[in-house]
C-alpha cells in the first residue's frame, strides 16, 4: 500500500489537524457558514470511492440568527471546507 497523499480543500490548500477552516453547516432548511478547528483528517470509502473526511470542533463563530445549541464535534467532507488560518493550535512541526 502506498503512502497517503495530502488532503486539500476545494481551492487546493492542504488541510492538517489544528487548522482553522470555514465550512457550510445545515440548520433546518438553511445553510450557514461556520468556523471550526480540524481535530482529525482521514479518508473513508463511500460507495466504492475514497472520500476525504474531517473531524472538526466548531468554534461558535458562524453566520445566522439562531446560535448553535451544542458545539459537538462533527464529521464533514472536504468538498465544502475552506482553509482560513493554518496551524492555529500550534501543534504541527514542519
């Protein structure tokens, strides 16, 4: 098995744990933009296709009038994520 490549957002920026991203989150019948910090980056097989997935922790900063009730961790696909600030947590060694 070969080495895994990098996971990127829709603009081609590489995503790693500890990065701050913006993504589209559903709220009822609407979509809001939410900021989150990436906890884990992985790839899952969905219907025979490898799909990059992110475990994110929302920060509470988001669009919309109704605030989020719980800031639980969520699994999201990278196709709707955009990198805002790399390595905001400061854990990455490069």
